[in-house]
C-alpha cells in the first residue's frame, strides 16, 4: 500500500513539476500565444509596406504625397503656410 502511494505521489510530481509536465506546457503555450501575436503584427506591417511599395512603383502621385508629408516639399508656385497650435 505504501509503495502504491509513493508511486502515485512520484508520478503526480513528475506530471506537474517536471520539465515536460503540465506547468511547463502552460508556459510554452503562453510563449506560443505571444509569438503568434507578434507574428500577426509583423504580417500586418509587411502587408502595409507591400501596399506602399506597389503604390510608389505605380505612379508619381504616391511619391509626391510622400515627399510633401515627410520632406515638406512644395510645388513651384505654391505658398507654404505653417499653422502652429497655441
């Protein structure tokens, strides 16, 4: 009887606390969920960058819009006004 109880306790300890036990499994599942979320974010970002590359290759309007927003470029004959908040 005592041997059976000791065996049962030993198996339970291994089931829950070993490096292949239930607690380790839970930790791995948590890490997997974090990695999947990170991967989803990167896929979204890559899709956005791909759309931007296609737009920049397809015509000058995307290049002009980017030059205006990022570099502050102005066409000849235009007047630039800078409005600052109070």
